[in-house]
């Protein structure tokens, strides 16, 4: 797994520009549970899926929002363990996204095809019509201050660990570079908590993903 810090995004995206870019340590890869706020928001982006379903698994205790995004239509399956509670999932892409989530999780969906609101991003900057800066700004506006970003072109499996270290099959399965940024979490730890809206009152959920794609 190759990790690439997205320090350039700290200058161009509202949620990351909340932090002083000179203070962001691009070598930071982990943070203890709760360090990024009462509710953490994690963004996952790909261009398209090389498999039938893309799995997102949160194994980090606490409350979480998940944003999933792709250019092409993708079926996402979001699950949790180890005390993780998934409060909201935002699925957004150029084409329609489908998502299976734990019971009680609120789902929001946007796409160019369905609502006219779209964004996708999976790399540093813009590639193939996808812009990570636009995706992060939309995620921040729609849900909550973004804590982390993880992306690659065609990954199909992602796991966020207890310490926020995030693994994927990008390199092994698709020979794609994995891009990561914890700049939003760093911003929160530096006292910047006003960049996103307050989290909703979702009931939350945990355990295995449900069988229904919404």
C-alpha cells in the first residue's frame, strides 16, 4: 500500500483550509479514537469499480459518517465493528450510486443523473472529470466537517482501523495508488471546529451491512 499525502488540498478546499497549511504534518497517518471529534466523517472515492460491490468497513470505535463517491455507477456496502456506529452515509457520483448500510443509518444520495448534484474524486487534484477538492467541499457542506479522505482509481475494499490507519486493495487488486489525507482531523485537533455543519440526529447502526441497496 502506497500512501500519498494530499497536502495541496489544504490550500484549495474549505474543510482543509480551516487548518493552517504550515502546521499540517503530511507524515501523520494515524489518530486515536475520538481525536477527530465526537462524530468523524470519512470520504472514500474511486473512479469506477473493478468488482460487483465496493466494501467500506469501519473498525474504529465511535460515531462516524461515511461518504462514498465514484464517477461510474457503483454498489457500495458499508459495515462497522469494534464499537463503530455509522450515523449517516452520503453516496454521490456523476452516475447513480447504490448503497447498503447498517440498520438505522441515514442515507443521502446525489448524482448528475438523479438530482443534478454531483462530485467525484479519487486522487490528488483533478483526473478524468473528477475533482477531489469539489468532492470534499460538497461532503463538508452536506454532512459534517470531513476528518479523512481515501481514494484510488478502482479499489473495491477499504478498512478504517482503530487508529484511523486505512487499508485497501488498491495496489494488490487494481495496481492503483492509494491517496490519503487526515488534514481535516488535524484541523480539528488544532481547534478548527466551525468548518462543517452540526451532525444530524441519526439513530446510528452497527454490525453487518444490510442486504438492500438503496
